[in-house]
């Protein structure tokens, strides 16, 4: 008796999916069985610290995504801004009413043939984390009888996204608190992880825009989150060494250089307890935390990787880390100007740093200034004391 090959169910496909974009495509195809007019589902994340709404995942084919690598200040879109205040969904049954708008995302959606939209806010403890967008190429697709069903789908998609992202954000917060308790350092560098994460995101978006690197919005946003954890291994380094006001001696430097290996040990333990992390996300997190001190010439640490043996995300964070170290207060030096730091990065790109990543950062001078202004740290007291002593 012959066997019959059965197609995978939506449940099985969801569990086989390796990232949020793949899961969203499965959900889209399932919804289309009942609502064939649904052309696209997308998720955008709201960054409360910067006020930006950022493209994250979508169910379109790569070539059909009208808002790839797109972001904009939420205050530029009053109808979405209102959703933060009300926490209620938004229905637009005829996008043509926005024709003539100067907003890039509106023009791109209209050009892609989108004619109606239903937007569900992603809420967590009464805070907006982003939005789920359901789009149709037909006007008046989302009649009142269907909205309750789309509210449910929007809620489920939002919970899926927030559940995945909350893991790494909770981890980052826990490590930050633990570091403060163990090392008891003055909180003068509390904004450093935010700067590193934003610089890394700036570099990745620029690399994607050049067309030379196939980087999804999901990859970029995951890198943005994981970059905050890049130095997690310093939790295992002596607080006395990390608090030293001057330059480190040889033995102290060797101790600090062990922190990527400490990250590896820490991750091994943590990931045993966080089994929901996909293999792709685990690899990205490992590359960021373990290999951001590797160099293109193979003389970095801890594994002496060379060139493209070093994952792109680690090469990105390496540039972000060095630029921030040069332009920020340190116990042993005052911050360099951006121009001087750019010159040093160019010099290092001949042997130590990825030249594409360096050029990507340098080309985003306006974005750099915004990050530095928003996440500025206070000067170290040693410099204030020196200034007072003349």
C-alpha cells in the first residue's frame, strides 16, 4: 500500500521557521485562506529613546517590499502618533486620500498598489512597542465585520515579536544591573551601550543601502539589540582593573583581553536556560560578544580570526566600539573630535578594521551627531579636577 506525502501544516511550518520574517509569511498564507485580499503584513518597531519607527519584518517577497530599510520620526505621522495616545487600531479604507502627501512611506505604498490598511498597535503594559500593518491592494477591504478577527491576528503577531525581543532586552538589563552591583563603577558611561548599538545600526543600514550586502531589517534590528551586550564578558573581569584611572599594565591588559572568552562562558550558561533562541540568533549574539576584538590582519583576540573569517556583525561592532572609545571620555584621555577619529579609523582600515564598515560609518556624519547628542555622557571627574587645578 503506497504512502501519501502530506504537506506541512501551518503549525509545523511555524516551528520550522528560523526567524520572524519566515513565521510572518506562514501566518500571512494562513490568513489568506479566509481573506484572499490580504496582500502584505508588516511589523515596525518603535524606539522610544529616539522617537523613530523602524521597519522590522514583513511577509512580502524581498523584491516586493516597498519599505525596506525604512525609518521615520513617529511625530511626522500624526495618525500613527494618535495610536500611542489611544492604544486603538487605525483603519484606512482608501489610501488615495493621502495621495499628494510628501511622506516617502505613503508614496511608496501607493506606488506598490496598496489601497487600504488596518494598523494594530503592539502594546506591553500600556506602552507602544510598534505596530502591525495589514495591507490590501483593494479599497474598503477591512469592513467592520472583519476587524475583530484582524485585531486577534494583530495581537498574536505582536506577542510573537515582543516575546522574541524581550528575551535579549531582559538579558541586557540584567547584565547591566549585575555589572553595576559587581563593579560599583560611577555611572558616567551608562549611555555607552546605546551609542554602540546605534552606531552599529547606522553602519548596517548604510551597508544594506549600498546593495553590496544583503541585510534584512530583521537582521539589522537584532544586531541593534545584541550590540548592547557586546562587552558582557567584562562582568568576569576584576572591578579594580576596570575602575583603574590610568592606563593598564601588561597583566591588567591580559586580564581585560579575556573578556570575550568570559562572554562565551556566560552565554553557554545563559543559553541553556533560554532555549527559545533560534540558531541564527545565537550565532549573531556569539559573534558580537566573542569576536568584536578580532582584526582583519589576524592579530586580534581571542581566536585570531582573519578577514571574512570574522562575521560581518563582529566587524561592524568593532568599528562602532573603537569610534566610541576614541570620541568618549575615558579616565586616561579626553574625547577626540569626530574628524580626528575618522582619520584614525581610515588608518586602521588598512589592516585592522573592515574598510566597508569604516566608510559606512564615516558617511553618516549627521546620524553620528544625533546619536552623540542624544546619548551624551558626563565628563569624568578626573578631567574636571585637572581643569580646576590649571
